[in-house]
C-alpha cells in the first residue's frame, strides 16, 4: 500500500513524539531526526516500526543521507509507490 509524503510525515512525527516524549508541535520536520533525541534503541524501534508500517525495507544508507522527517517522508512516498 502506498502512502503520501504528508501521511508518512505525520506518522513519523507521531512516533518520534511517542519515543522521545517530545510534544508533536516541537518536532520540526525540516530539522535532522537526530535532533529529536532518539537514543540508539529508540532509533532501531523507530526504523523497525516505520519499515513494518510501510512494508518497506531500507536499502543502503537512506537514513544517513535523508536526515529530516520531510526528506525521508518524500523519499519513502516515492519508493513505496514502485
């Protein structure tokens, strides 16, 4: 099932908020995801939940090069439409 970039972005913000205890409105989708305060365990949980929700497996280093929620959401929207 393909998802739109805004839908993916909202999902990601919701999960980042839940995993870090940060209010949703405090998460800036244009800033690096690492600025949200995820520790290494939370990063793995976030990626695993995102892959499961999208039925998509990250290839290569997408998480390293697509650092913001906006960038990653746009990329994933395109990738999951293939």
